């Protein structure tokens, strides 16, 4: 940047304890700052790319949280049904004349089976049923209460099958 003769004179003048020098620097900085009015296109594109990357990471994570919570809600419904079946078998007994606990004969022990429309619980308190909640379908086959809570299998295959 080229200095005008007036600017050079202002720098060389030492009157007023350098007051003119401070005024010159202030004017120079103000001119510089006033010419920059916003972000360049490259800076704006960089910000948009960074936000896109963050969104690409966050959206699937949030989707998995929703899906996992729906599966947990269905499993909680199954646990409630198993607990109701336990009351049923305590009340009726477990001999061969007592039918399996199901939606047909268990209404006095459970008012609302949640997401399950059909289910059975055998005398060993093993739950079998299918439920759908929010686009997630869960099929549970012969799962005990402990197996539901631990997400384990009894060795005969998968006891909790999730499909979307």
C-alpha cells in the first residue's frame, strides 16, 4: 500500500505526543474494516459443508434412538403380560386342565396388553407374541422375563426378532 505525501508528513510529525500517528492508524484501520462487509462465498460454503456433515451424523443416530425406544416399549408390554400370566397361573394352578394364558382368557389379569393383539404365555412363563409400534415389528418367541431384559437367546435361536 502506497502512502500519500500527507500521510507521510503525518507519520513524521511528532507534535502533540504522537496524536497524529494514532489518528492515522485509526483512520487506516477504519478504512480496512469498512471495506469488509460480510462473508466470502468460500467461507459461506465451508459453513454449509460443516453443517451438512453434522446433520449426516446426527440424523441416523436420532433414528436409532427412536427405533430402540419403540423396541423397549414393546418388550415392556411383553414383561407386563408375563407378570399377569404369573398371577394367572398362581390363581388357577399349572395342572394340565388349565389352558395357556392368552388374550382370550387373561383379560381379568391384564387390562391393556399394550402393542400386542395376540400372545400366549405357557406354564413355564415363556412368552410368544408379535407386536407393531411406530413402524417397528417385534416378534418374540418363547422368551422368559429374564431373557427379555437381557436380550439373550436360550440357544434355540433368536427370541426377539425386530423388523422395520
